[in-house]
């Protein structure tokens, strides 16, 4: 269990980050690539990124050190998420490159103990070799360009929407309501915030420093996380609210995430009027499968079906049209 202990001064200094943190988004997106399941709204991003990171590809070689520093589960070095990144990816990369050698060694040693072994380049990073440090800088920059930068408008929109939602919660229910609403695993009793089943048993004493809440787009509904080093500025990184994630998604992708790819396609094609046979041919699925999808959406009030002799015609209701329009 993770326990974060607040004083009165900490409560008045608790705030939500003003903008997304590119280094936290970068690190958490790498973890997301290794997960079995994926938020439907991120499926296309994940598929494309995994393809670009194929083992024999140039991007994989350029980002190998960064991937090695972000194992699928467990510890990853705090140095990868510096507070300076609040000012942008450039400031974040500069902070990583200027990490003091003793801290590099300390955090890489922890990674080595938790993982059992490290690639030679990562071991060189722990020794502070300039070439290894420069390689890490290149890896961060290239991964950000390929995987994060194209998504940044959506990340920024989702975080802004989340801030608005959290602001309303704060006004309606105070700090206690705000903290308890971040994730089902959180319990805040006014003095201590507890996260059940946290990967490690820890107590964090804020001691008047306050807590920075960092909303993250690429953290998909898993437990909030914090830094390992208790001397670093305290942060709690949490997943943006599902409504904020949806609000930042293009209507067509949001519809796919809500209904599933095939049902979304059925609804879109039926907007102009289609028969079961036409939908089956255009979608490449059986008429029986089309009928099953249509039945679900008809029961939900999204579609209408009318029979003329042996043919069934499908159209979209006003509710379905509003859904297609993102209304």
C-alpha cells in the first residue's frame, strides 16, 4: 500500500498540473505498448507505434536504451520524469542529460537489482559515460517525435478537459472529493491518502511541500503512481477522466471506441440507407453477423429496420445521427 501523509499546509498546496508532462506521457506510453489490453481509443496509436518499433527497424535501434530503461512492470528510474519537463520536452531532455553521475549510478543500480541484468549500454549509462548519456538523449528525442508528438494535440486537449472536470469536483466537493475521485483504489480521510495494492509498501510524508496531481493521457485507468525518491518534489500521476479522453478524440474514433469497429461501420454505412446484404458485402462479414450487430443497435435506439418482401432495409434514427455527428 502507498500512503501519502498530508499536513494542513500540504492540503492548501495541492494542485493539478497546468499542462501535460511530456516525459511522464513518454514513459507511460512505453508501458502501454507492453500491455495486453488497450483502451479502444488508443488501439490505432498502439498498432502504428508497435509497427514502427519492429525489432529490425531503425527506430527500434535508436530507442533501444529508452525501452530498456522502461520495463513492462515495476521500477523505472525517476530521472526519466524530471520536474523540468513541465516546461516542455526540450527542458525535460536537458534535465535528463544533466543528471549528476551519482544519481545515474544509484538509479541504474536499482533498475539492475529489480531486473536482474542490464544491457551493456544501460550499464554504461550508470557509469556516466558521455556516449551513453548522449545515446539516451537521442532515444528520448526520436521516440517523442515518432510516438508522442503526433498525439500531442489530443493529449493536451484531454488534459485540459480533465482539469475542467477536476475543477468542478473541487468546487462541489472540496479537496477530499477531488482526491477520492482520482481512482477507485484511492481512499483519502482528510490526513492520509492510501492506494490499495500498490506495487510497494511506502509512506510518503509531504511535510509542507504539497502534492502536484499530474493528469496523464497515456495512463489508462491503472493505479496512480508517484516517484520513488522521497526527496524529489512530490507528484501523483493519474489517468485522465474517461470523459476527458473521449472529448479529445475525433468523433469517428470515439464512435469506434464506444461501439466497436464493426458496429461503428454498420452505423455509418446505414446512415445513407442499406440492406443487410449490402452491409454484409461492404463490410466483408456474414449477413448473420450484420443482423446481430443491427439488432443490438436497434434495441439501443440507434437504428430502424423495415422489411420489404425478402429484403430488410436499415436506416439510422435521430439518436444514431446525433451519435455519428458527435453531438
